[in-house]
C-alpha cells in the first residue's frame, strides 16, 4: 500500500480534511492530535497520548487494492476505513493508551 495525500475523493485537500476530522475526534477525548502537511509529501496525523507522551504515532492515509482509503499506522497496518471515525479513534486510543491502575 502506498501512502498518498488524498482520500477516497481523490483530492489532497479532502485527504487532509479526513485527517483533520479524525484529529478533532481524538482531541475531543483529550488526546494531542495534529495534521502535519508538507509540500510534496503525504499529510500525516501525529497522535500523542497526553498522559504518556512516549505513546505516539504518525498516522497516514493509504489506499488498498480495491481503491478504498484507510487510516493506517506508521508501519502500514490498517486502523479503520476513512468513513469510520469512531472505530479509528477507539483503536488508536486503545493501542496508544495504557491500562488503568
């Protein structure tokens, strides 16, 4: 799967918008989430656990062989389809979170 700066609609601006929607969803739960977009590079979403900053990742958008767009971990595994913000946010906070004491 190749990382690209667009989503299912095919525009870089809409790809950034998908990342921004996920960032807003995560921020609503108290997480640090910021879209990083550089000229000529795919946009990323930096997510950091506010209670444990070493627990973080830079998420990307990637397209599968069927042409569907997914939020993905930095190592390439899928998190959730771009239209499933609740599932994506739950998986991200579960993986980057830590058990209650």
